[in-house]
C-alpha cells in the first residue's frame, strides 16, 4: 500500500514537533545509527541534532519511500510495535541524496516526557541492494 501524502505530511509535522519539544531525539537502533552518523562525519550530538533538524526541514511528503508492510513497524528494542516512516530526497545541505527513517513514539503522562518522541532508525545515503 502506498502511503498517502496526508499521512506523510502529518508524520513530518509530528517529527518536527517532537524534535522541538524535547530538543533531542532517540536512537531506535543505537549501533546502526551511530555508525551511519559516523560515516557522515556527524560526531557530536549538536551536529547530529542539526542534521536531523535540517533533514526534517528539507523533506516533503512527496519524498516518502516506505517502508512497505510488514517492515513498517519497529521491532528493535526499546521501541517495538510503532509505525515507521522513511523518506529519500535530494538534500541541498548534504549535497547528496539522503535516506531517513524514523518512528514516532507516544509519550505518557502530562509532563514533558508525555510528549511524542522521535526515534531515528536510519540516516544515510540511499543504499543499493545487490
């Protein structure tokens, strides 16, 4: 099933809001995403935050790139069972095509932690599967 542009637009809006609310993001697959940031020479937390913020500003709903079912649900602890959203776009800031996959994790309670969290599952150049 092809995701609707409205669903993609809502996911992007919620991701931007989650990043703004918490001024940070979570890693859905720590080792994998850490390596991807390292490969992009994004070593400091501030550089990574800025890169994700830039990506969310560049991506449009038309850039949606899956993932298709059944791979569209998180399965890597600590965040399991949440929908994932992937986007592939030509980034002026990074001067290359980029691939970004994230999940939105609902918070609980009425404190800051009760707000949706942004969990990153991929941040890299598109990969060709051979």
